[in-house]
C-alpha cells in the first residue's frame, strides 16, 4: 500500500495549498510543527506547501503589528482605545492564502496560520482570561464546514494558557460578506450590532482576546469587542493573523 501511495505521489505530486505549484514542504520539514499540531488539534497534520510561499510568510517588524482596531475612527465610538494586534501584513501572499482558507476549504492552512499566530502571541507575552473567536453565522458555517477564526484561535488559547470559548459570542444576523463591500462606511454598517454575548456567559471583569483571520477596516472585530465590553468585560484585545495596516499607530501602547 505504501509503495502504491508513493508511486501515486510521484506521478501526481501534492500541490502547494497557497499557490498551487508543486509542494516541497510538509509538516515534517517544520521543526516541532507535528508535535505542536498534535497537542493543539489532537490529530496529525496533512500540510503541503512550497518553500517559496512558506518563506514569504514574514511578520512585520517590531511594534508595527500593533494599531488601533479601526482604520477609520469615528466620533462617538464608545471604545476608541480598542487595540489590534495583527503581526502579518495583508499583502500578496495573505491576499492569496486567506481566500483559499475561506472559499477553498483549506483547513490545514488555517491551522498553520493559527500555530504561527500562537507563537507570535507567546513571543509578545500577551495574556487573557478567555480567547473568543469571531463567530460565523449558521449558514456560513454550514457552507464552509469550519470557522477559520476558531481554527486560528485555538493555538492562541494554547499559547496564552487561556481557554478557548467559541460559544461566548453569537452572531445575530447573517451579514453580507465584508469582501463584497468596498466602502469603509458600508462595511461598518454591515456588521453594526451583529454580535451579542450568549446569555449563558457572564464576562464581567474578564480580560478577553477576540480573534479573527484578517483585519482590514477592523469593523468586524470592533463590533465583536464592543459586545463583550458592553457586557462588562474589563479589557478586550483584538487579534488577527494579518492586517493591511502598514504604519504603527503611535497612540497605541
């Protein structure tokens, strides 16, 4: 069986989960990845990438991963101090990879990004009482088969030692895809009031990380964080794998 499998792999080699070229990297080639993956997800990875794509996943330098959550602050924001930590640029590699995750069922890629994000969170000594992924609507979850934010948030929880609680936030409405809305105001309006805290949860006094895959305007993370803060959370930090912010906001610690 192994011989047959090896022959098929030679004839039909695996493709890179990002660019689609021939893959020359597996989980075995990333030091410590298989062990960490098994600890976090309870299974063995099935990762196939090319060296070129893996080498292009480079975090921003220094404090440039920190900014205010909203790219376009507005008067009357109840939480204008809300911070965002997004250590990777939403550049050409992430612009290709994120749609592969969302619309190409690339769960392994979401998990790779989650483990990389978790390591970066640990390096920055980020801590919290809970880690909460941005929820999908029931319709979107059925369509995709998994919540990419939850897949990426699990290694963040592992890195911080805080429990992952995907049931804290609920999405009240099935909003339009943010990627389909090019206007910043339309994106903000699309997700306004979209989230609420489950009545099963009391978040008063808790420090919470709310996690998503990517932040552009920051509107989705902002609304999710506001729902938690309005229910008494003492502090909320927004985290995403990637963001399109290119300049550090000096107002953010």
